[in-house]
């Protein structure tokens, strides 16, 4: 996870009386966070939505947000829920020095960015190509090379 000062731009949820989860038999070693598409009745059959999302947890001591950066997923009719099954461990969340759970309260958030299909599609068509050129490079002592290596120059199609 990474940290940032800026809160989630889209959703925040404050959970008070967090310890009550233990009383209703919610007992895991990790906190899972999921996002789901709801009210999909107005969407066409076989709909899909591609998104990039971030999940946040507010550190109430530092004022920063822990977050999972840039998770890309496709929501669709057959898979309308995605998330992180092990977002943060209960041990880390419950440790008072971490600032995530203060006075039995924690704050989660999410940002969801829809990826619009607006790609520019171009086509490169090679017509009347008669000459095929291959150039073999022999590299001696490859494992001993420095970070960059330049081959000898060669000419093809009038280009060096």
C-alpha cells in the first residue's frame, strides 16, 4: 500500500463502533473491501464497465490515507463485484499506534474511474513489399556487458 494526503474523490464511509463486528461473529485475520455494481437493471444485456479503482483507509493520527493504487478490473453481468480480500490485517488495523482505528472508529474510501472506449484506431498497410531484410547480431560476452550496448551500424532501405 502507498500513502497520500488527499482523500478519496468519490466515496468515504465512516464505521463507528467497529468492535461490534466481533460480537456478530465477524472473525477474520484481514479486512476485505469490495466494490460492486448496483442497480444494473437499466444497463443493456451483456453490459461491461472497465474501471480503475483505489481503496483507502484513513490514518487518523497522521491525516494521511493508506491506499491500494490503480487496480484495473472489468465489471460485467457475470462478475459485478471486485475487491481486495486482504486489504489490511486486523493486527495492523487494531494497533493504536497506526492510527487507523481510533475511538472504535475507522474511515474507508474508494475512487472509481471509468475507462471510456475512445481509443484512436489506426491501420498500417504494407503493400508491394518485395524485399525482406534480416540482420543477425552476434553479441559476445553478453553477461559482461554494461547497462547499454550499441550494435555496429548497418544500412537497410537507405536508412542507417
